[in-house]
């Protein structure tokens, strides 16, 4: 069609007696036929133009052009005038309207100029429009109408129309065209016409949504029909139960800031699918156990499976876990803190004072509900995640606070980090047994499930509801020993036997020889192998496919033997009266025994309860193109530093530590012996860190020896038995006290303390004299050298805050761009004032990434919280005795996506120190840090003990080389033994398959659970979805920011896009709001320390929020107002009525008695269901806000629920 094919009226005016507006009667039909639209308007609203362009294809194609001249005051009003209510939250279809305009403007199809009458204060006030179609036909209109939405739809307006093909009207059209061209080209005698200010033009272009195409935005605007959209109240109801809808579990991934690697997705998919089975997460270091556990928890919380969760973690990792859960999964966890004024739960937003909840419970309560943690959990309204240090929880008087003696599960999920510390005969071992009893489900995390003893593996697997027979430690250990011996015996005998009986006898004899057994002792052991394999295969329903394949591939010599094998592996039913697995195995011959040995490679709790991936999985991902980023290599150098003039003082301090340590070990006993020995061991490590660190400690020690302090023998002695203890661990474990203040109090202790005091007094004055630490001089040289080789961004790590302070104070005179990051947060040097100021984690990370801060000094307590791929080099100013801590430091920069192909690592150690000798030997002989720790990982903790023994054993300088060589030789030997044990138990991967996504998924999962797959997953590990989330993040944003109920309750959202405080946050303001609170004391204002987005944009009283995870990831001070945040839950509750108007909830439940489906418009019924599908009850009203989803009819929705429940493998 053309303009000539439409019947045009000579005059158009608004008619309020009909439902048809000027937009419908004239504007859209007119725009639908033209390819160029020229407009003169005193007042311009681009939203009205966008509204008119809905469905008008000709002007949205690349050959359509719109030229507008508007009043000059447009230049002053800029974006705020063209987009009314610019500080108000916008609905998604309005955002799309603006994106349409921005896109046309950006590609030049929309051009805007401004007109200003010459010689006076008058207004540019014409109201003329001209349209040209593909054949050159023209229409012009002129009258009262401006280019606004109100004019076209709501005002009374009147205008005349002229057509170029009409003889009597053509001259008017030509005059109109001539006037517009004169104005546009700047030739008009009475009007000056200017280009739109570039800043204003760019502001408009900035509306363009880079996440969607123009067609998608046009489609959204087209499809928006308020008559079909369910009301606000019903939408709020849907949002409140979004996680329980068939695809609701995927919201967890939409909210997360991480994209899981294939092995991580496989692990989380499996754990969710078989919840509430207890499992061990044992991937090697650096493979993302935190992500695996966090994603699983987030998913289970989304679907309502987990309401209460407990994290038991090492003391030094408490805040790290809190930060990781918040930053990656929007999970708001609270950690427990005990201080002089009582027990408190500390939230993740704001500092401890701003988000500190004093609990009502007491430490000596009779019931769990009245303990500090129990009272907090029971009084909370909504899902609750608690983090507690297991260093604190393991104490006898604290155990019931996390593990009450009750038949009820107080925790839906418990996660234990560094679980390898829970070896038998430790307090943590006892605690975990009690916690497991109080938990519906438990996940234990460790990269070291076993060192050299298979019994250590059992200590963890006992938490996993082992099948009958496997729950005995002696039998468990024996199984792997005898399985190996049986396999070797079968290989030795081969097929050299005359009959089945002869073959059994030969294998039995060889078996007894392998294990050095007496005659008759071999048969019971082989019987137990058969029994344990049978118990495991029949207790896990997911082995059918593997077991049938095993039987089919085994050539048996008789039907009797085949039946016996089938019964043993669970593919044929057994009689409890006649079929004893111990006898069935001797109904089999060597051929069937070989099949059973093969089955034992995958039919054990190691394969069905332990996730175990090695670094090889990353190499496989890179090989098949799943990782495009750089996987860097390392250049490691250890520098031995001469003490020089500081040597005498160093030797004197060393002598004091050695003598006090030996005296404590000789005179003291029990826990006091351990405790004072730990203090001296810590001092020895501080001595090797820096002279400043040991000076600070000994000065404090001298002051404290004359004070009376609370006894902390138990706490300190417990620490002495732990591996990898950090300064943060010590501080958390002993609370408000200082390790420097520890004194034993038993008989004989006074003599030890008196001798220590006397030794300190001999050189305490020397401590106060200035001594230049030679490490500082070396540091300056290395920084200069690194920068000469273009390695500008440098991280320096140390164990101790005292050393950190010393480094920063000595560097700032020559390197002002220094920052620090420790457990206390981030600090920067303010050059104008010459002082160090707190700026927070967000600012320190951003400035280091942007290059504003190029030297960052960190403590170990901060190392896990930093992922800094932009760093060029790392300097270990000191070397912890546990090599794994050094590896964790290196892991902060040696990450996938590191900008450098080679990362430079420099280690410092004083010359002639034993620990330095050992590290140098480890690096030279075993290349300890050249590659990511692999085979050495299981024995690193024992290396720490070896270094302690060598250093504290008092070896003379002439023995240091021999001591170093012995430590390294023993470490090498233990590593080989550990690798052998790992292979024997199945912990070590021996897969030779070619790298494919399918192979990675298969090797990353568990055996024995094949039929189990959560209904929303199409298949475990693939990422394919059976159901999509009903609610999008965009719908949540629209629902909350547009809610009348929230506005009535005095919650207010202000968009930041035009805010005066938005300068410097261009990447934030289009997707962020300031949320005003009805009561400022009701919600904690996030920490606004330093130059954070919250501080700059929040205005002091409001909370800066976003609905975009990527924004919250970059600016942690901005609150992600999505599921997981208690504030989100509170707002949704406020916005949601109890019953729905246009919807009903089809609710499905699955239990031991089968599936049940009910219908209700009551929200409380939906919140108790396993799965919910909202259905429309009003004809024609079937769209969710934003048009992102369509509701089904009730009968169709019920079928969806039934289908979903039929796929649920485990009763929930």
C-alpha cells in the first residue's frame, strides 16, 4: 500500500465518545505507509514517537528516516524533558520504547535539531508534520498537535491534512515541504536552527539496551497489552513462589555471578538430584568446591528444600565464606561472634556494628532453641544460613549449640569445610558425628580426603550413611587391601587351572600368600569382598545398567555360576533365607571373581559418595574449547636474603625462642605443654616473617607477662594440633584475648615464665632500636626490576599484619600508589594527608584492577577473597610452614583468564634458616610451586609438621642441610605412597578417554545414581533445561519498582540514571536505584566506607540496589535485590496479598504415599508445596507482567505438575 491507498479525512480531531484516539485513527496508519517523517514541534516527547512506532515496520527498517526540529528549550531540558519522570522506575516496555528511539538515533535514522526564533524571547512553536511514502506521495498535517503521547491519545487536539496528489491541496504540501527544508538547512530568515548538543544526543543513545536486538524490543512493545496482563497483586504472588515453579530452580543460576564449568555443574546437578543424601566434595585445590557447594545450596533454597543451613569452617575462613556466598550467590549468611558483651550474629552488609544482631540465647541453655545460635535460627522469619567456626564449635561446651541432642533435624543442610581435619580421636571428629545426626543432609569439603591411611577416608565417609557392612572401619580398610590382593592373585593364576574348584583353590592359595595369611584365613576375607560388593550394589538403585553390562560381558561356565554372579551384583533377586552373599561368591569361579574385582572399581562408597576431580579436567576443557582464556604458567624464584647487621639480634631472639620452647616441653605437661609450645612456634614463624613482626610480638609479650589474664590453655592447645593455622584463625579462636598474653598456671609453670622473662630482659632494649630489615631493601630492588620488565601490578603477601604495616610504611615514601587488603578490609595511602584511610574491599579491588593502585599488600586471611588476574607478579615476603598456604596465595593470580601467559613468583627467606633451606630444597628437587600442587597435596600438612620439628628441634647450623634433605626425601616418599593409596581406593583418576564434554560429565559425577535427575534438568551436567523459570529477573524488577502496595507502605525506588551523584558510575546508573526506607532502623544500610557506589550514590539514608547480578559483582556495596536477600523477601511479602484475583495455584506434593495435586488461590498453600504452577482463572488475562510468560488453564497446569512430579527421583 501507499499513502494514496488510504482514505484520509480533511480534518482530524479528538473524539472522547469513542475509544479510538488520534494515535489509532491517524498517526499509526500515517506512519505505517511513510519512509520519511519530517516534524516541527514546539514540544517533543520521544516516548510518544516510540509509542507510535509500535508495529510500524517501514520506519523501523534501515531505509526509514525521521527528522525533527523541536523548540530550543529542548537543549536545556535534555534527556529529562524528553523522558518524563526520568527518576522514576520505568516499566520494561517503556525501556523498550526508549531503546527503539536510541537505536534509530545511533544509526542516523532519527535526526534531531533545535529551533530558536531570531531577535527575541519568543518560542519556536510550529506544529507541522510531513510524510513521504516509497512512491514519493506526500501528506502534511498542521494544527494544534505537539509530538507528545498526551496529544495523540488524551488531549483535545485538531489539525488539517493536505495530500500532494490532490490538485487543490498540493500547493499547501509544497509550501510545507519548502518551509521545513529551509529550516532544516539553516536558511530560514526568522529562525536559527542548531544541531542537538552532542552530550544530549549521547545521553539519548545511552538508552540503547546492548542485551537485546531492536526486533526484540519492538516485539515486546507490540505484545504489551495491559488488558491481558494479570494484576499487580497476582504478579507479586507469582514472584513470591517463583522458586517452586517447575523451572524455578534455574533462578539460582540466573542470580549467580558465576558460570559453572562442566564438572562444577555436574556435581551440583547430581547433589540436587539426590538430595538429601550426604556427600563428600573432594576436588583438588582450585577447582571450585566453594562454587559447587554454593550453587547447590542456592538451588535448594530456591525450591524451598533448605530453610536452615549451617557452615562449619576453619576460624580464619569465616568471613571469606560469608563474602563468597553473598558475592557469588546472593546468599545472606550470618556468622557467630562471641565477645565480652555477649553473643552476636554478624550479617554480610555493613560493618559489624551496623549489621550486628545480639542473640537472646545463653551459652548454658538446656534446650537448643535457647542457645545463642538456636535462638537466632528459631526467631528468624525466612531461610537462615549460619556460619560457625569449627574451632569454636568443637569445644565441649559449644558442641550442642550447633549439634543439639534431638531427634529432629535442626539443619536442612550442613556444609563442613576443610573436613580432613576431622580425623579419629579429635574433637572435630566427635562434633561432626553429632552434627550429622542433627542435619537432614551434610556435605563435607576437602581437597585431601586421604593422606596415607585408608582409615582417614573412612573417617569422612562415615558421615555419608554407608550401606550395611561398609559402616565398620576395620572392614572398610580391609576391603581395599583384599580387593587389590585378589586382583593380583587372579592375574598370577590366570587360566592355568583344571576345574572351577581347582581355580578357586589356586587363587585362594595365592591370595593368602599375597597377604601373608595362615591357611584358612583367606576364605573369610574373600567372602567379605562378595558381601560388601553385594551390599553396595543393592543399596544404590542406579547400578542396574553397569551391573547388567558386567554380567553380559562375563563368559560363565555354568548357569549356576551366572545366577550366583547375577545375585551378587543385584540384577537377580535374592532370598534372605538361602542366598547369603558370603556363600554365593564361592558358587562362582575365577572368571566371576575377576568380574567382581572389576565391579569393585565402581561399586564402593568412594565412587558413589565422593566427587573427585583433578586439574586434568581444566586441561580437558581447554582441549575441547570450553575454556578460551589464558591458562598461565609460572616462573618461580626463591631469594635467600642475608641478615647483615641484623644477624646478632636475630640470633638472640632465636636463642630465646629455642630455650623457652625446650623448657616448656621439659617442665610442662598436657595441654599447657602444647599451648606454650604453640606460642613459641608462632614466634619462630614471626621471626622468619620480619624483624618488625617479632619485635612487636615480644614487646607485647613483655608487657603481658606481668598481667593476670583469663586462662586460654584449651583454646591454644587445640590450635597446636591443627594444620595451616593463620593469624586470623588464632584471633578468632581465642576471641578478645591476645596470644602474647598466654601463661601456663600449673605447678612448675612459674619457673618457666620467670626464665622466659629473664631471657627477654636481656635484649628487650635492643628490640626498641631501629633495625633495617634486609627484606625491605630486597623488596625495593625487586619492585624496580619488575617495573623495568613491564610488570607494574604487584601483589605482596605476608602472614602477619605487623609485617604488612611495616612494608606499607616503608614503601609509601617512594611508592604512594600502595594499597593493603587484610581481614580488616582495604586501605589506601592518602598522599595529601599522609595517612592511611579505610576504603573497603570494593574500592581496593577496583583501583587495583584499573591501575590506580599498583602495589597491593595482603595477609593470608584475605588471600581467598581476591581473584586478581590483572596482577603481573607476586612476592611472598614470608613463607608459611604449610606449603598449601603459599599455593593458595599464588592461586590469587595464577587463574584462568590471567592477562599474562607467565606469572612471576618471588619467594623471600632469610639465608641459613632451616625453613628457607627446606623450601629451597622442595622447589629444587620437587618443583613444588612450578606447577599447581598435585601429587604433593595429600602430604603438605605433614610437611608443615616436618618443618616445625626441624626448626624447633634445635638443630645446629651444621645440621640444617641434612635436616632439609631429610624433610624433602620423606615428603617425596610419602607423596608416592599417597598416590599409590589413592589409586588403590579409586580416588586417583586413571581415565584414558578422549576429552569430550560427555566424558567430562561422566567422570565428574558419581556412580550408582544414574536414574536420578531433578525434573527441571534435561540431563545431569549438560545445562539443558526441561522447564524454564516462569519469572524473569526483569519481571521481578518491574514488580517491585512499580508496586503500589510498596509505595503505600512508604518504600520508594528512585532511578539513578539522571541523578546528580551518578558521575563516575556510568556503568551502574542505568541499572540501579536508591531504595528509600519507611523506617531507617529497619534495614541495615550497607557499609558506605570510602569511595564505594553505596557511599557515592546512596545519599546517606537510602540503599543502592540493582536487579543485575553483574552490577553487584563489580560493586559489592550495591545490594542485589533478588531471591536470597532477606530484604527482597520482606518487600515481596509487603507487596503480596494472601489471595489471588485472576490466578490459582496448582500445587503438587510428593511423599512416601505418592503424589497429590490441589488447587488454591491462597498463597500459604503454594508455599508448602513441592512444585507450583500458577494458572489463569480469568478469560483473556493470561500474561505475566512484562509479557515474559503466559499462564496455562488450570487443567493444563495440573498436567504439568503431575508430569514434573513423575520425574522426581527421591521423595522430598
